C-alpha cells in the first residue's frame, strides 16, 4: 500500500509522527509532500527536520504564499510527481476550500483518479465567493473520503453538499510524548522562581484577543485567598495589551509570567508544571474554537483543565471528564471554577484520573492511526469492487 500525503503541517517534524506510527502499524509506504519553506506566527519553520522514526520519503516543494494556510500553492503541477509515485491513495491534510487541495485534486484527475481525501475542521457554515465556492464543490465531487476532526465539521461538510465517505477522526495525542513528570514540574517552576506551594495556572497558545485572556486576568483579580501564579506560554499580537492589563490588576504584579514561545517538543514539560490549564476562548462571528487540542495534551500530562463554552471546548471536556466548563466571557463563573479547583486537591486528582484515562482510550495516536488506515482501506476496497463489477 502506497500513500501520498500532502501536508503543510508536516513542515514541523512533530506532526510527521502520525505517519511514522501509520508506517509502524500498517507497513504502508508513506511519502510526504511538504513546503520547502513555511512561516508561522513565530517565524520561519525549519522544514529540513525529519521525525526520528519516519521511514518514508519527504519531498520538499517550493510554495507561493508560504504561511497562508488557505491560499498557499505548490510550485508544482503534481502530475509528474503522481506518475512517478503511483500511490494507491492520496490524502491532502488541508481544508477542501484550500487552493492546494484543489491543485492536488486536479493533478489526480489528470493522472488516474486514485482515491483521494481531505481534512476538515471548519465548524461554521460559510459561503465563499467565486471561484473558491466552485473549486470547493469540485473537490467534493472528486474526493472519495473526508476526515473531519469533529461532528460539527462533518455537519458543515454535509450542509455544503459533500456526499461521499466521511468519518470523524479527532486530533490525535502521542501519549509517549505527552505524559506527567514530577521532575519537569519542579524544574519548570524553579526556572521561574515559583515555590512548590503556589497554585499555578497556565495558558498555552497564541496570544490573540479571541482566546479570552483579558477575561482570564479579570477572573484572577476576583480570587481571594488563593496563592496563584499564571504562566502565559506563547506569543502573539495581543501580548502588549495583556501586559498593560496586568499592570492595572490588583494582584497581577510578579504573578503573571510571560514565558514566550515554546517549541512543540517542550510543551509537555510546561503542561506538567501546571495545576490547571485554562482555555477561555471567545466565539467571534467568523470563528469559534475548532477543537482545543491543548486540552487533551494537558490531560495527558496529568493536568486538569477549565474551558469556556466556545465551539468544541465543552464537547472535548464532556467526552473526557477531565475538566470544568464555564460560559464564555463569564469572569465570575471562571473565578468560581478556579477557586473550587484551588481548594480541592481531591477534585483535581479525580479530574486528572478521568482525563488521562479518556485520552488514552479516545485520542491515543496509535488507535487513531488504525482508524485512519481503515477508512482508506475501505474506500480502496469498495472502489476495486465497483471496478470489477463494471468490467
């Protein structure tokens, strides 16, 4: 079985681990196509890195608009590449409205119409202007399978008219990488000069307004008799405004730590150092939280979570039992949840146990790799049967 994967996300080596596990579980031959240059909010990604256990080829191709997820295009027609690779199936890890998805589907149409599928996370029904709308519909018609990450994303696909195979495939967690460590907990706190008896909350991700971090600061100012510390792990355009808000807090000085950007492979160290992870996202007219993968990463590291009611956050927390939910923008409810967890070590322990167990059962990467493979195998089998009947 030969699978060709086109993925801008795999420019970051850690994201290649899913396909390394796929190779190990199935013995498939996997080839990755990734941008030769990619940029994100933290700068230029080193796309030369390879995940340590990945065996397959990695082909790096120049792109137009590196860093623009929906509109980047590869500087390749893909026709010669597909004829050279002769894959049994193709997976484009990109939304169906993405220009690169259309690009790969067109090359596949011209070279043999192999089973091809795409990724989907969009959980708000949006109508795009021409020609994007027509291109997305054509991708729907050409694709044989889709892998939405949530039920909401699946419902959006069906509402837009996608009619072929679609299976919900949540974002996966490598529990070999994300796990608790008492040593990490002590080391990361000592690095910031935080004593072991402090109640340490944290946020991991981009510092942008829609993540609701200003409301988190307001909630912390309501806490009484809680020796809290807050770690803001990440960077982004809202950082300057947050620093100003910290200066105006009653008890913010010296208790809010701007850790900055942390590489993916070091995130588990920071998550293990927390007593609670908070994800206070706020819905916007054109956005709501699509998954909240950091919630699962925190649970796998033995950290309970508190999340807002935005998008998929409550669904993830309810499915795992690893945290508490508050109505988005309700700072009083958030403060109550934090006070409850700060004063209830037993409750935190219960949430930790449920969260770790659920992540292992529902989101473990090895399990989801097998589901990924079964979807593609079923599509190929049904196509082979249909061809045999036709002949």
